[in-house]
C-alpha cells in the first residue's frame, strides 16, 4: 500500500505533486491560509506548507493515543484542534503568532493548551462555521451533544505610562479607572508614576537651591526632604570661606570639598567626621529661663560643630546659635520640633514660648499649653512628684518630639536612650543631640550603630551619616531594591564624587536605567537635559557622539539578507536583528559595560556574537543567552521546552553568579 500525500491540479490532471509520509489517515486545509495543511497518523500531526512540499514544517508528536479527528478553526487564524481516542480532552495548537512566515527554515512557535468540554469521553467534535471559537462535541457513550465555547487566550500589554490593554478575540479592551479610592491610591503609590511626574517637574535639576528638589517631588516624602537638605547643607558649607578655612586643617580626614564651580561634592559623612574628632572640651551649661541654677554637661569640638552645621542646627562658627533654625521651624509651623530643639539647647523659656505660640495658632494644638505648663515646673530632684508625673505623661503623648522632651528632662546624665533611639524623631536631630551630649567614647559607637540601621533599612536619612561614599552606595542600593526609585539614586550620586563612586557599576546601572525610562516615556528632551546635567556634574562621563559633523557617514543597520532579502534572525530575548550591538545583558542586576576597551575589543565583543541551538534553532546574542541560562534551563522562546544548554557538554561552562 502506497503511503503518499498527493496534490492534484484540476486544470491539468496529468501532473501531480506527492510526498511519502505515514500521516495519511486524515487531511484538513487551513481555511485562512490555503497553503497550510494538517495531516495525521496514529499520535502524530504533520503541518505542511504546499509551497515547500518536500517535508513537513512542523510535526506534533505529543499525543499518547491514536488521533481520531483534526480540524482547523474556521473563525480563528492558526488554531488547530485535535482529539484522541477514549479521551475527554481536546488539544488546541495556536500557530497564529510565529516569529517567521511558514516555509522558512526556522520552525514556527506553537502554543498548546487543553480544554474539557464535558466529563465523558468525546466521540467527535465540529467547529461552528460563523460563531467565533464555538464548537459542538458529541459524547461517545450516550451521544449527547454539548455546545462549548473556547475562551480566547488573552494577551496583555502594559505601557510605560501604566496604561493596560488586552486583546480577546477580535476585541481590544482598555483598563479605565473608575475613580475608586483604592485604585487611585494604588496608582499614586506606584514608583513609575511618581518618577514620571517628577521628571515632568524637572526634579533633581535645581542646582541653585538644592533643597527645593524635594518640593518638586511633591514635598510629602520625609526621606526625600532629608536627603536634599543634606546635600543643600553640604553645598552651603562650601560657600562659606570661614568654614573652608576650618575644614582645610582636617581636609584629609573630613574630605569635604568642592571641585571647581560644578557643585560636585566629595562628602565622607558624619560617621567619618566624628572618628577624626580631637580636642573635645567638656563644659557645664546652666538652663536658660529656669529659676533653678542647675547645669548640664555638654561636649564641643570643631568636628562636632561641623556635624551640627550638616544637621542644619547652626549656620556658621564654633558657637552654637540655633535661633535662625528655630525661626525657620516656627515659620513652617513645626512647633513640637522647634520646642524640642530649644530644650536640647537648654533654653527652657524659649521652648515654652514656642509651645504657647503653637497652641494659639489657627491650626495649632491646644494641648501644647498643657505641655508648656508641665515644662515650667521642671525640677532636677530625682524623687520629686514632677518627675514621676512627667514619666507617666511621656507614655501618653503621641507626638515623638514631645516624648523626647520629657525623656531628656527625666534622664540621668550620660544616659539618653529615650532620645537617641526614638525612631520617629528625624535622624539629623538625634545625631545633633548626640554630638552635644555624648562623650568621645559613646558618640562613635552610637553613630556606627545608627549607620548600620540606616543601611539595613535603606533609609535616605542615613546619607547624612554615610556620606556619598561606598557606604552611601550600599545604603542607596538597599533603598533602590526596596522602592525602585532609580531617579533619586541617579541624581543623588551625580551630586557626589566624580571618582570611584560614580564608576561603581551599581551607580552606572541606576543612571542607565533612568535614561532608558525617560526614553520609554518618550521624554527625549528631558533625557537630553539629564545627559547635559550629568556631563556638568560628572566630567568623566563620555560626551555624546556628534553624528554628521565630520568623518565618514554612518552605515545603515542591515536587517535582511542581501541575497534572498529574508529578514535576519532576531534575538529571542531583546528581539533585535542579528548584527545589532548590545550594551548590557538583562537579568544580571548590574551593568556589564567595560571601561577602557581597546579597539580590537570594541570591534569584536563576544556578547554581540550570535549563537543558536542546533536542536530547536532558537538563539540570540551570546551575552543574552549566557545571562538567561544562568537562571533558567529551558529555551527562552515561549512554549519551547528545549533544554539547549544541556544538549552539549559546553553547557557546563556557563559561569555562575558567584564568579
């Protein structure tokens, strides 16, 4: 018996085209693509292209039992249904989305799924000729007919502007917010939306008044406010000639300086400043505005004064004058914080005045009068009724600054844990307090512990302690991992050193990712503005190439074969054509860009080479493939289960993450 699949031309019956194959038990033609034919034999389905009839373009061999029927969907392109003997499952093969047209050397991509029209065994089925994705099935036992609709596979598309759209059948659906509070708050909390809004307001570009950048971000994030005020105070110190003279004596240790007029700062943080503290003097100061002439031990030094300036408490000089800072807090109506700062500077009368003023303010709290009255009765007697009542009152207060005020008044000299470890109080205020009341042994120990906590939490307030150093990069890395805010990380590090910090691969990765975000949002002008801003603050950054200014014209990228004009293969990961260079590989978590490559390395980088699997014919850039198979075993192409790297002994040569 001949096993041939033949094609006859009715216009000329003497000529026929045939091929030897076992798949002759049934034949069906795709109604949407007449050159595509499916035939089957036992558990195999062969997909043929009549234009290249020498061999099937695809063979499906996953059926455990003999096939009884194969049929193309008349209303859906490329959807093939198969039924096996004694089965209640119909398998669907979706051949609509293929990387190359049928007939090319590369096999089409097949997406397989199963449907259960009924619980009993199916005898046969038939597609509805007009109703989309509708079929009728007949049970093999009692011949009961069941009307069944195959639900369409949904394809989602999420734009960089958080717009969501999906396709189902012949319809496109767009996600429209209904104005619910939960939906609005979820979008407001999305970091991509926040960064996009900040980019539109030129966030990070205000170099004249650096602190105003937190207002461009909305002014609601206390960590961003602390970060930009830290950078502002650093730059403010540099504009003062008197402070420049003071810091030159310990320039090697303090490492606080400006490079030219570009406002790019090398700042090593209060952690390193207090370690270099020398010449600390102890002094006892009496309370101002109190009838009792009691004194409190305080510590002063040049380094401690510098730390207070960086905390924003004092403006200049070794003398501690916080009046300017108190007025700014009163102007912002931050009455509790202003009263606490005044109390920490042993001016109890000033603290009471601030509380009374806050109680009479339009939006003030009347309970501040009660706190002011409690402060007026301060006594240093350990067994007094006042101390007992204040200790219980402190536990009932909700404002953290009011709590630390009474914690300070009821603490023993040298033991101020109630103030130093109150997490709701700003880090800059706790550090300033520690610089005034902790000795040279306690202060570095406390600063080290607080720095470790800030780095572990990724709290931007810790930049005051770590500075723009490697410790600061580690803190910022934790912050980015927690929030995804590469925008703030990029601008913050650009304000830092133009040396080792900016050359750190993590910093370069944040900057490149933010540039890619601006491009994805089509903010071309803002990305160019960011590049200009980066060039001013980072002289080591490479200038943009000037195309068309001189030299030979650029060559156009070739995306098709010059001989047959077929499109060149695309990378399975980046979808770029063969021959397109790539800058870095996805999935590594850090930049792969190399610095100082020679001309030979630039012309022939291994990551740009194209490689493919000899079994499934899928592949891409070598760098992308190596990056993919570090974390996966199967082929990156959808529905392809080929374990490409395990087919050859060279698969063992894939480098691990530890190396």
